[in-house]
C-alpha cells in the first residue's frame, strides 16, 4: 500500500536519521493533527481567509514532505501557492481530492509503522 504513496527512501532516511521510535511518534502526531489541518483548510476557505488557508496548506506540505508523502505535499503546495482562488472557484473540489490523498497517506503510514 505504501509504495507510490510514500517515498520509501525518504521514510527510511528519516528512520535512520531520527530513529524508528521517534519516527513512530512523528507519524502518530501527523495522523492526529492532519485531519484538523484539513478541516481548518475548509473553514478558511468557507470564511474567505486566504492567508490562513495558505499557512495551513504550507504546514501540511511541510509535514507531508517529512515522511515522503510527495503527492500529498505537491497538492498542498498547489493550494499554498494560489490554490485558494481555484478552490473557491471549484467549490472546494481540490480539498476533497486532498482529503482523499491524505486517507491514502494515513493508511500507508500506519502500515509502515506496523512493519
């Protein structure tokens, strides 16, 4: 499941550098906090708060890159850099896609943590 969703070389490098136990803690934190970030993106979009939207997208991008979740990071980067207008014009469809990709990443990270 994780192949293609998580860049395993990035994930393994993180484990080598930071230690497997610490990476498991990071994964747990990400899996706990990311759903709130996704909800915050929706709230910022609904409230027409582009700056808040951009900041949350930036944080999600950075966190995703940490684990090698390249597609999720790229999607968040797109939202960070000018994606607010597109998300408003598209009735939030990019956020739906982002949520879907996060689901894939969450499943893959949980699988990697169990391995």
